[in-house]
C-alpha cells in the first residue's frame, strides 16, 4: 500500500513538473520508467509476501496478474492526477 501511494505521489509530481518545464516531451517517458521500476518492485514484494517457498506456478501467475492490474490502475491514477496538477497552470 505504501509503495503504491508513494509511486502515485512521485510519478504524478514528476509528470506535472516535466509537463510544465521546457522538457515537457520527457514527461511521459519518465512516468513509464518510474512505473516499470514500481511494477518490478511491487511484483517481487507481492510474490515474497503471498507465496510460500515451494512456489506453485499457478499461484505466482495469479499474483503477477493481480499486480499488473493494480499497477495499471496506479499508472492511470498518476497520469490523471498529474494532468489535474498541470491544468490550472497551462
């Protein structure tokens, strides 16, 4: 939960800051790079938390699918929040 909220805050602020700077074209690639790092960390942490040591492939696949859905929602939220931050200043 903390990792997801931290990602949303950092990614939204980074996206908004780059969107308002002369480097506005780098806003989305930076957001996707942060999201990729978040997805890897979130997936690894989730597998360690929700799966026992002899990990079954089906359980790991379900955890990865769940993490992907949560990560996509976090990406969408960070884009929307970043755009709301930019909107009054554009």
